[in-house]
């Protein structure tokens, strides 16, 4: 029987083949959902989808794109926003 901490679905089950041809169940943290654009709700490209502990050890450039509104807006939404800003001046 599994221990109580493994009964919830907060961790995912990973079936690992061990020596002796036995299959063991490892419990690993689930990855977070994909980051989405604040305007269109489409998944953002170039934004890492990792656990917080792995994100802490990643360089800043690997976490999100190096451009205005990187990691918040999709490239399409960012382009439209920049055009709007330029036309207001």
C-alpha cells in the first residue's frame, strides 16, 4: 500500500524499470502549465515550463525572450501594442 503522501494527485506517477526487470513507481513533481499571452491567451513561445526549483537555477535569458513584454505578450500582441504606441505620438 502506498503511503498517504502519495495518495493525492499532486505528484505524478513515473513508472521506472529497475534492475531485475521489476517496475517501480517513482513520484515526481508535476510541471506547471504553459505560459499564455495576456491578450490572446495563446501559449507563449520561448518561455520555459519547469518546476520552480529548476527555474531558479536557469539563466534569465532561458526563462523568457529578450524583447519588450517578453514572457507576457505573444509576438503578435507585442507588435500590435508597439504600433499602437507609435501611432499615438
